[in-house]
C-alpha cells in the first residue's frame, strides 16, 4: 500500500515538474512591448440634455486630390452605458484613395468620424446629466454636441 502511494506521489511530482518546465519554456517565447500610440483622456459633462453626440476630428494638409475618411471604433470600458460615469475608449485611423493628382496649392481640410450617441442619466436626484470619460488618440480632437 505504501509503495503504491509512493509511486503515485513520485508520478505526481514528476508530472508537476514537467508541466512547470513546459510552462516556463512556453513563457520564454512571450514578449510584451510598448506600443507607439499615445492616448489622452477627455471628460465630457452636460446637463439637461437627452444625451450627447461625440466624434473625432483631425485637420489634414492635403497636396493632392485623394479623398480621406476617419474611421473610428469605440468600446465602453466601464459603466452601465447610461451616461453616468461611463468610460469609453475611442481608436481611429485615416484611410485614403490612392490617386496621384497633385494640387497647385496645398489645402487644409478637417475630416470627421461618424458620431456616437451617449444617452443621459436620469433618476430622482439627477436630471438628464451626462458625465463620461473618453480616451482618444493624441492628435485628434473630440467634438461634442448636446442633444436636447
């Protein structure tokens, strides 16, 4: 009986050591690096509104006839989605057509993302108020419009 228990213990210890070694070997291939993107935090507040529409904007200096679009993705990171101390993460990228047709004189144009509606919070103590934090990429502007 004792020899059977000793064999099982030895097998368990050996398997544990192998699994630990395998995990460490696997983890050696794991890399964590810093990204190059920089983000800034914006706080949006509004009172006596149905909500707010937010969108990203960026000024572009154009020296050709390409068309540009600002594509934005957004994720609610925390909160219930009711506009009361929610936190959102917005990320964006710019796409363009690939035509070569230079302009005589460069122009500056502002491009916008599609708007995102954030509804306001209301209960017996708070009357249609929005208080949210939005994290956006550095270099973009956050435009906010109240929806009455």
